[in-house]
């Protein structure tokens, strides 16, 4: 078992927990690959749940120093994100995001990639890309628009605002909101309801629903290509430096 990712079987439900609370469960390439393996290994479960340890669900991709990035390391992290989201989308099992806290940047795109999402009332969701020298090309700029509409998705991905769980539910971004201490019980209720249904036809329904994910795939790949080409750009370095120094970025 990878300490960064903890998997627990509760009957026919596989709970996958991101376990790096010291960095708000942000994942590097190795941790992203570990989550991907956990999702694939849970294909024999009835339902898969992804959640986080501590006060955050997931803060997205992690590198120790984005202000002086290693291109190979950063490329690996970018594509580890796509591999993880693809594993979720192609898993034969329903995948529920149990959003226990902040879902920011790639962490919000992880929520978007999951089939269903239930959030604690204290959770906040949003993208960080243009504020920190990046762009949310794996869901924030494309697939999210299917749920919330194009104009609202552009607001989310370009303005880098934070949205409460109640606001996200009202927009159709997530399915439900419950009090923090009820999150796991509510997710369990949804999972139990799914377990009463035909796994064969749930898989068919899930694969059929991937029409929008599949249609966006060229956008993901081309977006990642552009991000890779922008590694080390002045805007990336300034955005990362400002984030680490807790100040407003000074973009040209």
C-alpha cells in the first residue's frame, strides 16, 4: 500500500483516500500514478469513492518549486493527471467524489472527472490556472461547460474564483451537499443505492454517458501540449513565485 494513497474496502465499496494532508492532497506524478492504479485495482468493487484526508479534497498537481520547474517532472505530472482522469472515466464502476474540503485546480478537475460528486457544506471548489501561471485544460475549460454552461465554465476557469458547495450544486457542478459530519454517511447511501442496480447495465450507462468526455479528448491532449511548451515561461515563473510568496502576481 502506498502511504500517499490509502484504499479501504467497505463491503462492495472501495474508498480511495488521497493521503497527503500536509500539501492539501496535491499529487505529483508518482502519487497520481498510485491513485490511477488504485482506481484500476478497484474494478472488482461495486462502487468506487475518491476522497481526501484532512481539510482538503485535493489541491491538484504538486511540484516542489514551480518557479524553477523541471520540464520532465512537470510533463510527467501533467500526463499523470490525464491518465488518472481516463482511468476514472473508463472504469466499469461508478466513481463518486466525496468532496470533504477544498477542491482547487486539478483537484476540481478530479471532481469533474468523477461520475457523481457529493460535497461537505464547508467545501469550496474552483480553478487556479491563470492566477498561478497555468490553465485548466483537463476539464475546467471544456467538460465543465457541459454541466454549468459555457459562459459559467469560462468564468470558473478564467476568473479563478472560489465557489461554495451550495453554489456548485445549484449550478449542476456537483450532485448534492450535506453537513460535513454527514458526508461519508450520505456517500454510503448513494453507493448502497447503486449497489442495488445491475452492474452490467450501470457500466453500459456509464460508457454511453462518456460521449462528452470523449468529444473533449482532443482538447485535453492539445491543451497539455500547449502547457508543456509553456513550461518555464515568464508567466509560469511569476505565477508560481507569487503563489509561494503569498502575494499578487505581477504579470506583464
